[in-house]
């Protein structure tokens, strides 16, 4: 089984969340993936989280902040003030299209626009009367 500590996406989502470790981030992503297609609240999401997370208030505040991050990147949408809705089946499904788009952006950023070569003709000067 892959380690969450080595997954770059988990590490990015964990960044600046001191109350959530990589395992907790994975637990939140798994809980969101288990939610149905309809809107859900943080309170409903708690049923799918480990008890050790639900019991700590600061951890649950970090879970709420993580949900807001998932809204800002486009995986979730804010259905109402306290309710969220998944826009895609899973975060992995959503990120597949984003990775392809990123690959296109990277290749287009590296390509230099081709400049047309300008050919200049230097004509010999016709200076009559000079003798050496």
C-alpha cells in the first residue's frame, strides 16, 4: 500500500494544517468520496471519519478548512453556507483532467515562438572616381 507521507498531493493538502497529518488528510478525502451525489455538511461527514479525529475540536476545524481548500481548487462546490457538494466522483478523477491540462501548459510555456529570419541584402556602393 502506498504511503500517504510520500504522496505529493496529500502533502500539498496537508500544508499549513498543523492539526492534520497525512493520514488524516487521506481519511477526509476517503470520507468525501463516500458521500453521495447530494449536498452534505461537515456534521454528516463526521460519520465517515475516525473517532480520534471527531473527538478533537481543532482537528475538525482543520477538516473544515480542508473542505474549503477543496472548494477553491474546484473539486467541491459550496451548495450553501454550511453544505458542500462533490463535483466529481473522487479527487483522483478530478485531478486526472487537471494533470493533463498542466502537461499542456508546461509544454506550451517551454516552446519559444519562432521568429522569422530577416534577410538583409547589402548592396555594394557605386562610388565612381576613386582610384587607389
